[in-house]
C-alpha cells in the first residue's frame, strides 16, 4: 500500500539518515552484525552495527563485510566507555561511515570533534531533557530518546513520558528519534505526529529471518510476554550499574553474584571504578553471546524490550518494515 502520510512525516528523519524510511534499528551486541544490518538497510531502513566490546580489528572487518552486502546507508554504534574509543572512531573514518551513534553516557572530551571532523553525522542518546540540551550545545547532529521499556541497557523513565517532555522543546532544533517499547506502526504514527523525525526499534527485528541469533534465542522471544522482560537489580549503591532489561531466567542470579564479586574487589582496592564498570560490560557481552550465539537461553542473557510480546513469528525484514508502515499509514488515515 501507499504510505504517503507516513512518508511525509518521516521525510526529515529519512533525509538525515539517507534512507527510504526513518526507521533505525537498535544496536544489539552479537545480533546487529553484517547480515541483519545490511538486510535492514537494503529494505529501506537504517541498520546499525553494534560495536559493543569489539576490538578495532573486529570492527574494521565487520564494517567492510557490511559494505560488501549493501550499498545503502548504515551506522555504527560505539560505547563511550570503550578503552579504544578513539581508535574505533578512526576505523569508522577509514571506511567513510556516514553516521556514528554514541551510547553509554556523555561523550568523552574530543570524541565529538573527532567524529564530526571525519564528516560523519553524530547521534547520541538523551535520557533526560537537561542532558539533551547539553548535547545539543556540544554540537551533536541528532538525538535518540530511549525509554525504560527498551531491551538491553535502560534508564529509569518511560518512553511516553520522555517523548512528551522533550519533543515539544527540542524537536525543532534537530532530528529526534524515539525508541523503547515500539512494536507496532500505530505508535510510530503517534510519535511522528508529536514531532519525532523517526523511530528506533530493536526487539522487533530479533526474529527476522536474516538475524543470525540462535533458534533458541528466537523461540524465547516468540514465547515471551511483555511481563517476562524484566530489569536487572543493582545490589551495591557504590557500584553504579546501568540496569539491563532481559527475559527472566537463571542468568539473573548469576549477574547478582558477579556484582558482589566486583564490589568486593572494589572494597579491597584491587579495582578502580572505571575498570569495575568495564568488567560488568564484559560480563554482559559474554552472557549475551552465550544466549545469542550458543543458544543457552537459561545461563545467557536474553536481552529484550517489553515489546517482545508483539514478536509472534520469524519473518523477513522486508515484511516487518512493511507491516510497521502499513499500520502507521492506516492509523494516520483514521485521524
């Protein structure tokens, strides 16, 4: 079907991303690699490579492989606390990556200039209005507002509240993409009407045919309901751990034990805070790999957003995007 109304509302975001549709894919470690990223970009969306804990050499190979599978626009998501951040930025520059997404906190000194100096457009996450204003002053090109319904690392406020608070204030200044808990096109239509330039979805793409996730991982998504996707608990206030939303399983207990272990090393002066947080990040990378790649959905981390209940089958990326657009267009036609 034609998507005239949706296309009109998405135009600003699509032009910014260099895509047919302003639908970004959330960067999910081990999941958002060359196959899924290229499939989403080839279908008119915006695929994003999840660098996560990759070494510069691994990212170099992943970008090259993705470019071999699509000539369409895609981005790379980098974690601000990665010890090789500036080297990773240089890898993106080498490959002339058009868009870099920085996640995991405020960009460290010099990183914004390094990215923008390469000619790439910079997107950052803004979980609060004050932070959004600070990032805009710093010169970022676009923002992603992600609520706590999302999978993986999350903040404390819901998407709907963040959108209401922030879009009226900042949407006229730069493109703003909304993320967290989006599973259907009707909600996309609503956020576009509120002033969003586009949206970002992660959970909805996990059960795409092109996604390399283990069949067990996909089955867990298809079986799950929204209430199964729960946030991890921080057990020691001295060790600030960003909560992670994942399907409840035995791994939840393992993470509690890992926090105790790292907190004890902090107490004993055997770890600095930065290294402690990196240990937690490496833990998540390993736990996620066990679930996504090895298929151990009990002792691995099955990161999923609360929209997981709307994932009901495995299907091609083109069908997922088409259904989202059809739903959005039908909703706008009823206005």
